């Protein structure tokens, strides 16, 4: 007996070990894949993953980080899954390797739980085969290799735990293990909070209780209902236990459903006809198409050859007639499915119980995604078949086991199932490689399906992100041909033309997209739901039009039209405020932003733009307060970090200078390579008399932007003040190469030529050039006078100084220098009529050398006046369009904030 027990244990352990090895090896190559498709929105761009975002937000936002009560929310409520993403982010930020590893490990655990469940209903070998089939099935690649598929895997993990707990709690039909029942309820909640599909485990437990635990048939159930309704006696213990368990399970499921409806504000998500074309059709097209999708999904489980990451739009043409040949597939499916149910009803109790469990695992988890009861946002989705495939694999293993027993050809049956497992494994490994990048996965989809405009659009997006705009345009244009009424495709075409600076073509494409929106019919009242993303065409078109300063009013009209169509369209308010600022209507802009703030008081961009308005109104303290509020809501808000730091630096507030440093350093830590960050760090260091540090930052700014005027001048001034004027010369020459009319640079360079290089010709040219640009420039006139003195041309110097005095009669130094020159001229005339020795003259009047030193000293003093010497390029740094300022977005590129089709 001991040897038999040891063999049985070793046999089972080897099965578990093999399932672990196979499930991990099949997905090992997924570790090198990146973020693709929905991973971008759910992980890379989801602020709920960031430590700076309150953890409780995951319970009020949808799967993508959008407040679930907002109209444009997808209404997918999966806080536990988002929590696991957040854990990943805390460990390794946005390194996809860790996210993929988590998915694979979770899939391994699900396979082990599934093997354990199979062992309760099938012999050891058949259970092992079912688990292997499940572990390697290619249909699971979207769930395992696609990181957002973790919702399916995590939900399945808790789904199986809940089912196994229920099996234990109902082990005896006469009693209930209350601890296991509580565990079951907890796991049902966790499964539902991982993905909505998880709630169907309650239905599986319900059917398991009736058909397996109580071993009831349909006639038995009818008799029990009849007896229970007519008799007043207390029910027997087995019936009482069954009722308690079923009531608790059903009550939990109902509570979860009510909670779910309340959380999403009793609103269904808004989908377009392109997401699910059949949903926008009428009887009988809708019903014929939805029923045809059942054999399509079944075929994917039976023969997972042509897999595609997206099955929306025109992938599966509508079944528009009863004469459509595809209806044969629908009838065949119902025939086979009916035969399986008939077999379950007519076979003995053991077969009936097993088929009941298999069918409940296959059917119930699929129903929420089937479109049969309510429309969903897709036609077919491979990852939603993750849990239903458990029932499918059970049926296949069960059928194999029956044939294995009846045919007697055990070697052949083992070879046959081994080949299936091997080919499935190979397909899975190869399919994983398609998920390596966005371009690869969408290009792989186009090999299978050329009728889906979304695939063309997404290949275009992938190329666009690489800066390959011409190649991207070809795919966007093809998408608009495949689906001519796809508003998003035309928006993508317009945006790409815009990136290629083909503005007329871009505007034409945007107008075409706008004209596809539902139009008001004169004299008729009607309602039309427009997808929030489609309204972005107003933003794109207005953004493009506003490039022309004469068309700002036209852009404003477009924003007002968008707001008229949707009063809570926050982005339209934000963009309109920007236009109003450009029109110098700052009071109106302030009112627009305040209205937006009433609609969304947690939007950091609105606070930031209100700060910009106050800045335009020269209310600097108010501006800084709003920038700080934006950073309170979003500590990573780049524009607020930059502009608040500049405001602090310019205010001279010593107490806040460390804050300015910290904010600029934070931008550097975020990996932002921007010359203005270095420049403003240089300005802060310059104010703090940190010469070396300031020099370092200015040079870094110049490395990034060779013609950075302010950095070039201030670095030259810094070096000159640090008694390193010769080092300043190359930067001044570089400055004047790009800006030959830079007056301060010419003055500073002339000063170096006079005082240090003794190149009077070069200095004279500098000052004469200034006077050619500004004939009344006192500083240039005075310094030119110094050049004349250096040359001994006192008559020219006198005339020069007389002109300077006439322009600035109250400047004392000019009067003093004029008196010295005039005295020197009189003295020269006196020298011509007398033989006075030079030593005697020098005692009466300063020598030319000493007089020149006086002028030079004055030149240095004037050119170093603190209030005007340090040149700031601008008082603030604005983005190209301050109205669109979300993290990671650039207003000059609308793609990132309105038209990506995911």
C-alpha cells in the first residue's frame, strides 16, 4: 500500500511539474515583448499606476484611469487588476519585462489550479491532457502575452479558487463547511473586481450545487418546487443546506451587480458602430450576426490558426439575409451544441454531472461577452475565451478519454493528442513574437484580415510614433478607403498631413471628418450620440486654423460649436481659452477656464492655464498659486514645473529658490532633455553667484541649441564678469553669427576688443554697427568716443561726445568726459605755441593714457549695469499651445490627445 501511495503521489507530482514547465516554456519568449495595443492606455499612460496618485483612485476610475462616471469612460471596472499593475510599477516602473513575467507566472498558477479542478472530474491522465491543452492553447496568447490580458488571468485565478472552495464547502450535501463558503464568497468578489466576467463563477457554483452535489435532473427540480410550494413542513436537512448555500451565492452575485451598476452611474459605455457594427443594425441583421458569432468563437477554440488582435469594424461582415451561406455554420453549431446537451440529459448520472460542469464553464463565462443579452464594444475578442476554454478543454479531454477506452488503440490516441499539444505549443510560441511591438502585432492582423480599417490605422500610428509620417500616411489613407465613413481614419490623415506641413491637405481631411458627424436637420428635432473621441475633430481643425493669426475667430467658433454639442467637453474649454488669450481677451479666457473648473475641479491643466491667464494679466502671485495647484494635483505636470520655477527665479524670492531648483531637477530626472531647463538652472546659479555651476548649465543649453541667444549672451557676460573675457569671445561671435543685430552682444564684444585685445578697428566696427541699427544708442556713441580718444582723434571724440550730451543732457559722466576731452584739445593747442615740457603739462592735465583709463572704466561700468545686463529670452516659457497641456502631450501634435484608436 505504501508503494502504491508513493507511486500515486509521484505520478501526480510529475503532472503538476510538467504543466508548470510547459506553460512557462511556451510563454518564455513573451518576456522580450513590449507594451502594445491596449497596454499603452492601461499601463504606460495610466496615472493610477503612479505612486503620486492616491491608491483609492483605482476604486473610482475605470481600467484605463478615467473616472468611471464620465461619459467617455469605457466603464471597465477592474481595480484589483490595476492594483497589480501598480505593484509592478512600484518595483520597476515601465519596464515591460516585469509585467510580462507577472502574467506568465499567474498563467502557470491558473494552469495548476485548473489541473487540480480537472482531477476532481476526470481520471489522472485525462486531467493532465486537459491541463496541457489549456496551458498551450494559442487562443490564450492575447490574454497572457498582452499585458492587459492580466484581467482575464487574474479573474480566472480567483474564479477557480472560488469554484474549488465551493466544491469543498459542499462536499457533504447534508452539511456546509462555512469557512470554505466564506472563502468562496471572497474569491467571487475578487474575481469580479479583477474582471466583470468573474461574477459568472456564482452561476457555475449554482449549477454545480444542483446537478453535481444534489444530483438533480430537470424533473427532480420541478418536483421539489411543487412540493416546496404546497407543503408547510420544514424542508429536509439536505434541501435546507442547498437553499442556504444557493441563497448566499445568489445574494452575493446580486449585491455585486447592484454595486457595479451604481459605480458606473447606471450608464452603459458609448461605443461607435465601428466597434460593433451589428449593434447599430436592426432585426434580423443584428440577431443573425450575433448568432453567427457563436460558431466563429467555437472555431477559434477548435482551430486557432488565423488569430487577430482586433476583430472590430469590417472584420466579420454583417449577416444581412436568411439566405447568407454563413447561416449554415450557425445551424451546425446549434445542432452540435444541442446534441451535447441531449447526451448530458440522457446519459447516466456520472456523465451528466461531468457534462454539466463542462458546459457551465464553457457557456456561462462567455455569455457577458456574447452580445446576446446586451451589446459590447467588440465583435470577437480572443482574450475573453480564456475562462470558456476551460470548459472546452474539459470536453476535449473527456472525449479523448472515451475514445481511448473504446477504441483500444492507446498508442494512436496518445500520439494524436500529443501532436495536437505540440502544434498548439508551436503556434503559441510563434504567436508570442507578433506581440513584440505595435507595428508587428497590427501587421500580423492585416495578414489575416484586410477589411479592418482599425488595423491600418494602428499600423499607421506605430509608424507615426517612429517619425515615419509618409509611410504612416499610406496606411491611414488605406484605412479611409476600406472604411470611407470612419471619422477617425480621416482625422489621422489630417494629422499626418499636418506633421508633413501639408496644411491645405490636412484642413481638407479634417473638414471631411467633421462632415461625417451627424448633422442637424432643419425643422426636425432629433438626438444622436457621438463618440467623445470623434468630437476631437473640432480640436484638430481649430488647432490647425489657429496657426493663421487672421483665423482665430474662426477657430473660436469651432470650439464654441463643440461645446454646444457637449456642454462638459473640458478640452474644448481649455483650447478655447488659449484662443481667447491669443485674441487678448484674457477676461473671457478666465471665465472659460473657471467654467471648465466647475465641470472638473481635479484637472491640473485648467489650473495651469488659469495661471497663464493671470500671468498675461501680470498677476504673478496669482499665476504662481495656480501653477502650484496644478502641481498639487499632478506633481509631474511639466509645464507647471517649468514655469513655476521661472516665476520663482524672476521674483527674487530667496526662500523659494530651493523649490525652483527642485522642480527643474525633477524635470531632468524625468529624462526631459530641454535647453530651457538648463538655461533656467543657469539663471538660478547666476543669481546665486555660482559661476562654475552657471557656466556648466549655460553650456549644456548651448549644446542642445546652438543658436540659443539668451544662453550665449549670458554665458559671455558671466565669463566677462569673472575676469575671463577672452573665453567670452567665442560665445559672443557665435551669438552674432546667428543674431548679427544683437546690440548688447556687440557692446560687450566691443568692450573686450578695447580693454583686452586692443583691437580698436574691430571695436569701432561693433559700435558703428550698433549706431547703424539705433543711431540714438548712448552707450554705443559713448564707447565709440572712447575709441577716438584711444586713437588720439580728440576732435572726433569731442564731436562724438557733444552728440551724446545732446541726446542725454543729464548724464553726468558724459559732461565730465566732454570737459576732459575739451581740456585736452585746448592743451594741445597750447602746446603748439609754447615749449612747455611734457612733464609740466602732465601735472596740469591728465595724460592720454590716464584719460583713456577713465573712459574704459566708465565703459565697463555702463556695460555692467545689473538692471539691464542680463538678458532673459522671455519672462516665461510657453508650450506651442498652452491650451493642451496634459502630461506627455504636445499641443502641436493632436494625435496624442484625440485620435488614437486603440
